[in-house]
C-alpha cells in the first residue's frame, strides 16, 4: 500500500466484518482452540479462521451459563463458515440450549445430511416434540431404533419416545416405556445415560402426583450420577428444604458459637451424634434402587 494511503483502513474480507447485532469476537489464545477445530479451520483464510475460532470458543464457554449469548456467538461463526460441520454443530447445540428449537432442528438436519450419522435422531425427535409435533418425534424414534446401535443413544431415544407419548396424553404408556428400559437395558449403558433415564422416570412420576415414588427415583438418579442432573435439587424441593440467605444472622450465630467454644473445657468429650446427619444423607444416596416399577398401561399404541 502506498505510504500516503496507509492511514486508510483496508476493507475487511467478505464475511469477516461483524453485524450490528452480533457480539464482538473475543481475543483468544491459539492454545484454547482444540486441534481438531484448528484442522477444520485451515480451509478458511487466516483472518476469517481466527474470527470463526474466537466465536466458537466463546460459544463453548458460555453455553452452560448464558446459552442465549452462546447462541449469538455460534450464529456469528456459522454465518462466516456455513460449510464447516463444526460451525453448524455449534449453532445447533447452542440453539437447542437456548430453546430455539426451530433453528436447532434445521441445523441438526443439516448435520445429519453432512455426516450421515443416525446419532442425531434423538435430538431431532426432541426438537420436534418441543415444537409440539409428537407424531413427527415418534416417527424419528422408530427410524432411530432401526439404525442406532449405541446403548446411550438408545436410552435417549426411549426418553424422547416416552415424552412424546406423555405429550399425547398417554402417560401410562410413557411410564411403561421407561420402566421397561430400566429393567431391560439394551446393551451396556453408561452411568450418565442410566441416570438420565431414571430422572425422566422420576419426573414423570412426579407429574402424575406420585411424590413418594418420584423421590425414590430422584434418589436413585443422584446415587448413579450426582452431578449429571439436578436430581439433588429436586429432592431438596420435595423435602421442603429452604436456602438461608440471612448472612448477618449467620455471623451472629458464628460469634455465639465461638463464645461457647471458649467456655468449653479442652478435655470435654465430643458429642457422639456429631456427623450422624451426614451419614444419614450418604445412606439415602447409596440406598438400593427402588422396587416396584410402575408398568401400568397397555401394549404400545399403534402409530
């Protein structure tokens, strides 16, 4: 560029410039980009690849805490690199997390065409269900049962199938489907999938008003995978636990406790019941799986 023109900014390459309503691409370290992502981005010009990578990293970091903003970053990445499967997948996953099920459905369909994988059938069916189309969801489930081999994905298909039946007013059939899957798993099912299956069963029992059984199955869920679902929070709700947020009172109580400790002789024996509550809590999580699965309902209705 001639010296006299260096003060003028060169126009950005097509697609690199931001839209008015999109979030700014953050500055990232190249080490933050997974190797597989870097490999796929090599097909793009360097500056465009850097912009897409920044938006993808931001989407991945935000999807759990701010899915709507994660979706905006993924949308910015996909607009610049629509032919890359990783950009489509980021948009699909963030749209699903943010509740934009129409966009998620479109993107997951595109991914299925691009990859030929049947593993997207469960989430496609769930999008159809979320959009109020249970019959379309059930058609995808039937297709998945013929082509999906992974036991975890089969569990996801069963959960969606039960949800679609419940949406159609067939709650007893939904319970039967889930209870059968719990009793007769198809293959070696990973623990996170086992937990999700029991969580879905517990949630449906609770919707039907069976609080005691729901509590048992939320407990079974937490025993298998304490972090994978919010089963522990659901148990707290069922048990009527209340979060104390009056920290000033807590400080006063702590001071009273310190005063009491100062007045207690050092050689005083501790109370035998210390920690008993913790042991009871641990026992409730590690108890055996509940008996008496509800298998009410007729044979699976014809679709």
